[in-house]
C-alpha cells in the first residue's frame, strides 16, 4: 500500500502542529512589540520606538518563514488567532523585562520543537530550526543588555538612554559566520 | 466487499458503521460511510479528519438548542456534506482514527524499509 501521506508532504502531523503553534507565537511576539513601539512613541522614547517597530517586523518574518516552509512542503499552515496584548507599561524597564520574558518563552518553545523533530526523525525541519536557535541567542542577549543599560545609565539621562537602547546589537554572536 | 467497490480498493479500516479504503491507482482514500463512497486526496482526508476531530461534542451533548443537535460537515472540494448527530460523529471518529492507525503503521513499515501493508497478506 502506498504511503499517501508521505507522498503529500515531508512534514509529519506532530511537527506540522508545533510549527503552526510557533507561527502563532511569533505573530503574538510581533503584536507585543508593536504595542511596545506604540507605548515608546507616546512616551517620547523615539529611538526605542524605532527599535520595536523593526522588531515587530522581524517577528512577523519569523512567522512567515515557517508559514512558507509548511506550504512549500505540502503541509498546511493556518493563519493563527492573535489575542489582545498589553498596551500600557509602568516604565521603560517594565517594557524590556517583558521583552526578555517573551524571548525566553520563544527560546523554550523552539527547543521543544527540536525535541519533536528528533522524535519524529525530521532532520530537515530541525535544520531549519537551527536558524531560530541562533536568532534566539541574539534576541536574549539584546534584551539582557538593554536591561543592564537601564540599570547603568542614570534615570535623568533619558535621551542618552533611549539612544543607547536602540543601538544595542550582538556583533560577536559566536554562531554567525561559522 | 459490496459490488460497487473497485478491485483496486484496499481495506484500511472497517467498523460496523463504515469503511475506509485506499486506492493506489488514483492515490485516493475512500470514505465509505452513511451509504456513500467519497474519494478524498490525502490532504482532503486529513483536513476532513481535523474537522471531525475539532467539533465541540460537549456543547452538542449539553445544549438544548435545535441547531446543536446535528453538525454539518462539508467535504473538501465536493458539493456534498454529512449532517451528523453526536452519535454518528463518534462513529465517524472511531472509523477515521482506526484508519489513521493503519496508515501510520504502513508509514512506519516503509520508513524501516520493511514491506508495506497489502491485501494479499
Ligand atoms: Fe522570533
Ligand atoms: Fe524575537
């Protein structure tokens, strides 16, 4: 008997399920960052707002990468529900604390998906997810560095802090240019 | 096997309420339920199964609304539908889950390099 499901797609159902959940998570991240961009914009943190607008776009791209992968490989990608996200924050520090928590949740989720790929023997999807592993190392670094800067820069130097926060990058990511 | 079942149909799973066959000639799974034979591609089969799996049967069981007595399932790409009661949905789930079990077993055999399932065995 032919294996019709395998002829249809490379991706097994448990992997398809977790990738769809990840698409949702990335789009929720995108929505959260957009809300943060709005909050920063309203509160005079122009540079941080710019950082979050860009970040929101990036999260959407993370979702789209998985969406296209599922479609290209014969599986089904579902447009997920994106629930309401927090619009107001107590402080800039609270914003970046939320960022770090969100990025840690994403890292954990990516790790779980790789576990599913290994269980299902899906090395192609695991290979794709390596990009996300690398990306998360960078995202967590940036969030932690921003929190450090908030602690280090005196509270009255608002403009300086806002400028510094928006310029944080991870130049020496050991996973780049292997 | 009743007379309208083609020779190329292989039995995947059967309950006393219905049967799922696979036709390797047309690459279709055939759902034989409620007196009709419906050929479905692997994609449509899995989409249909998802529909049957995700219907809220608790609401159907608890509700007194007339609209909750039956659920309508449109078959992908076919202008046909099933209007099923709670009991029939449970029968359909049993049939589809059984079929998936056989299909997954067939998949595992193929992955291991063993010979896959066939009617001749
Ligand atoms: Fe992301
Ligand atoms: Fe991120």
